[in-house]
């Protein structure tokens, strides 16, 4: 039962040298390699003549004359007896270089040294160190992307595990500022990475699309009247181009498409001065990861917000920790929903202020059935808590970004007929820019209704 | 588990460490590598573990029985056992990989005559890697049946079939090439790290960056709505798909070969610059070489090869290529792609014979450079045309794309952008780059300190990540 002996047990096999004039036969290469070996080339060797080179060049792949027997499908020499080693060509070159280098009389030690140099032969322990250090560095540099990729997974244990691993890595990356290297790489690659000079606060993005005028400084009387005459909770003043409404759009990664569309859909009229702030992998369940109540308080304070457009829940279908530090692992647990509702209610109350409206956007339907069920539970929490709070208007995108009955749909019919509009990205979660546009149109209508003027372009 | 993921990186680090620590203790090493490989199988699909172990046992038992029968002079019994083993392998592959294809075809045929069959009773998921595992198993049992190799032990066979580097994208290695390496003890002080890192890095660039980008920016939009695109734009998309499918296949194979090299196992090269080819025969020598040579040895030769006259040779070529097409994917388009290449190969043989007779009569030919250019253009054009059939959702869609390439002068050319042209032309130009171009670069990398090597590798991974897609599913075009 012994296996057939191999046809060749050597590490690398040699083949004929590469032809003269063929790329790679660069005379300077000999000097470079000799220098790397710490030795000078002793004497220039005359170029060698290789019979048959022309024929080989004329017929790459070895020519067709070899295909006389049963060889129509593939080269008969291929695939047998450890053939066609990856580095045969290189070794053909190496062999001649060695010959020239050493006067052709050197022993196997130098051959091995040459092989080892080019192949990078190193002890396994050292290779392990190189790989571990490289992967650790790469993980730290790419932590944001890894978190984003993890949160794009369908909800479940794998997603939770991935996020549990990558969140701490991301924290270390941010402390060491290594994530900026990834931003730099994306910027260099022409992607949507932030340009390196622009600081990237937190894990997501916070960008302000100002109308023509600067907002009034915090604490200053709201335009349109002094504080004594300020409208009640949830009521908005009528904005003008000189005194636009100050809007904060905030939430998880779903806010990216919404925020961009909202800014783009209102900039011509200039009646809104909008700050967009989204944080990937964030939500209301993991305040240890990102504390939204605190962040929103800061945003509201800095921007003196009159309108809050918030969207949470896409990352909230995971475990939550009760006030007494008891972990509740799943949304199905009966203790989960009361705690989540408590947090939602608390945030709604925190955002309440005279002359300020809160527009709470629920999550659109999701493709993954279990994720969709969790999102429905979360959305119901938003709707029920908002019912008793007149300053909160709920926008449900289910019928807008989905099929009839609030069912997930990748495409929706175009408003004026024609080709359907693709509203969801292939992951079944994120919105496309077109989906963001649709959602923004509805949010702008709600703001316009509260302000008594059409704010959309 | 896909290659370009953090999960695979962690898995491989563990496998690498254990591999070199246990290599001196062969039995423990082999058991551990089997465990790693089965874990890898299970990560793909837990049921795949059962299938893999079952196939190893069945093929091992039947191959040993066939060997004994042959040894005892019962040639016919040996042949029957080999045929049985091959049938088992084909049935397993058929049940998993071609179940939907058969059902859809039967349902379509019955609907065509007014019958309405019910919903299919089975809902099977094709375990990724089963196609390669089947090639390994059939190759082994046929080699034993032919007396080319001695049977190996069941543990060796299980490791041979499931060794994780080759499970997803090959290459296909024969038992006498791989199993002896399991018994060797490579020098742990001389791991060819630079060669392996270079293979993995190039593989990642090809599979993650080039293939994904071309698919997203050029191929998918063009094939999604071919009626809107102009003929030249569709022709460009076909060229882009040629590059995409090569980059995807060969990139994964490079990663597999590089991973194995780090473990002290050598695989042959799977792709050898196929788009340099000046003929279809040469294309099939350079394209997925190990699979092509498998098809030659186990299908074409079994059918009779070129030993029974010209007509049967042509038939054998067509049948081999049709089976090859079906191996690449379960669908009529893949079958048509294989048959198309079979027809090309037959036509090329006929044309070559005529050209030879003309040359014998002393007729003047074209200058070598012009003839070479024309042959390259014709070969590449035919290959791209066949890729359209491979890529299209249906034969009708393939016909529409090919028809518009020829007839539609007007239409959208949105997919023909400067970056896309640069990527396609650059990728084709890279086919001219050979290993010996990079000797100095590899030597310089090898001379660096470990920390510098690690930093360079991390920078490379970051750049690849930045250039790659956001979602880790760039290989959707791989049908198996």
C-alpha cells in the first residue's frame, strides 16, 4: 500500500535558460542580485547561445509539434510528476546567473543560497512572526472596514461574534490613529475614503451641509422671534433663506444615504442648514460602544438644532444589558423589549425642547427573515413610544422602500412609470442613493409640513 | 470560508504553526492536517464533511479492491470496480451539483408538452469544492485501476482529497504528486516565504480587486441590459469578462498554491498566461492546465483519444469539451460553452491540416508577425465570444449579446470608461510578465528585516482592501 515514489522530490526543478533578449535577461540584474548576496560579480560572462530559442519564441507554450498523441486538451507534460514548477523560469535564469557569478565552479551551497535568497527561504518561526505582525497591522489599519463588513452580515451569532472581535480592534486602531492609513489608502485609490487632512470624528462621519448663512451661535435666540414667543414642543418656526432651520440628521449607517439625499434635496431652496452624523455599527443597545444620547446632546448643543431626524435600529437586533448589568442575549428575550423601549423613551424625552421637532425614521423592511422580525419589533418600540410624545413624528418607510404591505423589495416602481427603482443594496440592508432619495423626500415633506413651507427643492 | 477573509487568515496561521511543529511526527501531523481540512470543509458546509469522508472511504475501498483484482489477474472485475467507483463519484456530484439543472430541464420539457410537475422534493445546496474533490477521487481510482499508482492508505487518501488549499479552486494534483509530499519532511529552516507571499498577494489583487471591479463596473451592467448597450460596448464587456474570469480563477488558484507552499507542499501552476495563446489548442494548454490535463487523461483518452481515426478524434474532442463545460457549471450555457470550444478545436485542426497541405505545395504564407497577430486576434476573439455564452443567463441572452456585438452600432457605451480600458489592457499586458521579471524584486524583499516585510505585507493588504469591494462576495461568477 505504499504510494508510488514521486518523480521528483527536489524543491525546485531547473529548466533550460531563458532565451537571449527575452525580458528578464537584464544584465543589470546580475549586479543587483550579486550585490544582494554581498559579493561582486567576478567577471562578465559572454552571452550564451541557445539553440531552439527562436522556435520557442515563435510558438509560446512549447509549440504544437508536441501535440501528436492524445494531447488536444492540454499539454501532456502538464500536471504530471510535479511538473512546471512555479519558479522554473526564474530558476533557468538563476542557473545561468549563478554560473556567471561563480565562474561555474561553485558548489551546491552557493546554489542553495541563491535559491533561498530569491525564494525568500526563511525559518518557519520567522515566517510565522512576519505573518502574525503583518496581519495584526493589517487588522488595526483596516479595523473600520472590518467592522463595517461585520455589520453588513445578516443578524445572528456570527455577526455578533464578528462585531465582538472587531470592535475592540477598532478601538485600539482609533487610539493609535492607524485607521487613518486606511483612509489614506482609500483616498489614494480614488474611493470614498475621507481625504487624510479631514479629521474623521468617531467611527462614522459627521458632516455639515450649511445653507448660505452660518447658523446662529448656540444659545442665541432662535430666529423668527424671541424665546418667549417660541413655538411649543414639536412646532417649528417658518424658515427663510437667511435664517434656515438648523437640522441634525443622526443615527446608524442607514443615515448615510438618507442624510446625503436630504442635503442634496434641500440645498437649492436653502431653507435647511443640515448636520449629518452617522456612526457605523452603532445604535441604542450598545452604549459601551457608542453613546448616542451623549453624542446627540453634543450635536444638538453645537448646532442648536431645531429639527432632529434620527434613524436607529439597524444594529440593534443584538443583546442588551439591563440597568442592573444583567446581559440579555437576544431580542426574543422578554426582558429585551422593555429595556429597549426605556432607552428609546429616554432619548425622545432628552430631545424634547420648545420649537424643536423630532422626526424618527423607522427601519425599512429587511430581506433576511430573522433580521426582518427583529427590525419589526424595534420599529414597534419606536412607534409606541412616539405615540405619547407629540414632538416626535414617526416616518415609516415600509411602503416607500418596499413592496405592498411593508414587505422587503429590492426594486420599487418608479413614480412616473418606467424602469423600477433599485432602492436596496445587494446585502438586503443598506439603501441605495435612490432609496435614500425616496426616504428623504418623505422626511422633507414632514419637516415642510411642520414648518409651514416647502423645504424640498 | 473564502480565501480573502480574516477568518481564513486566522485559520491559516493556526494551520501553519501546527504544520511545522508536528511535521517531524508524521502520524500526528497527518491526523491534524485531516482535522484542519475537515474543519475547512465543515466551514463551507457541515454536510460536506460527511460527503468528503464518504467519498474517501468508498473510493479507497473500491480502488483497493480493484487493485487486488488486477493483481490476481481478474482484469475485468477490476475494471468493473473502477467503473463502480467512478459512477458513485459522478452520482454524488450529480445529486448535489446538477440536481437543480436536471430538475429545471425536466420541468421545462414537461411543461412544454402540457404537463405540470410539482415542486421539487429536494432542496440541496452545492458544497463549494465538491467539483474538485470529485476530480481528485476519479483521478485516483482510475490511476489505481490502470496500474499507474499503488493504492494509498485511507488516511492519506482522505488528506489527499480534502487538503484545504486546493479544495476551493484547485489546482488538481495527482495522487502520485501530492501523497509522497505528505511523507516527506521539508526543511523547516527554508520555507520559501517570498515566493508564497508573492503568489498570495498577486492572487488577492487578481481575485479581489481586478475581478470584482471589472464585474461591478463593466460586465454586470452590460450583461444586465444588453439591449441598451452598443455593439462595441458589449464587445468590450466580453473582453472584460475574459479578464474577470481569468483573474478570479487564477487568483484563487495562486492563493491556494501560495498557501500550500508555506506549508511545505508544492502544487503545479494552474494558469499560464492563457491570453497569450495563438491558437485554441494553446489556450487549452495554458488555461486551467491541471483541470484540462485531467480532462485529457481521464475523459479524452478513455474515449479513445486520437487512436481510432479522424472522425472519432473529433467526436472525442467534442464530448470531452462538453463534459468540461458541464464541470465548470450546471447549465445549458456552460454546456454550450464547452461544445463551442470543442467545435473551435475541431475546426482549428481541420484548418491546420489544410494550411499544412498548402505549405507543402509551396504556397507563400503571410509574414510571421502578421500571421502571429492575426492568429492571436482570432484566438482571443473566439475565446471572448465563447465567454459571452458562459456569462449569459441563458442561451437566448447569449444570442442577443452576440447579435448586438455584430449589428448594434448605436447604444450606450457607458461601461467603456478610461479606467476600465486601462484595467483590461493592463491585465492583458500582464500576461507577458514572467516570473523572471520579478527576480530582483523578490530578492530585495527577501533581504528585508522581518518587521519591514510585515509592514510591506500589511500595506499591500490595506491597499487591496481599499481597492476591493465592500462585501466579501467577489466570486459569484464561479459556478461551482
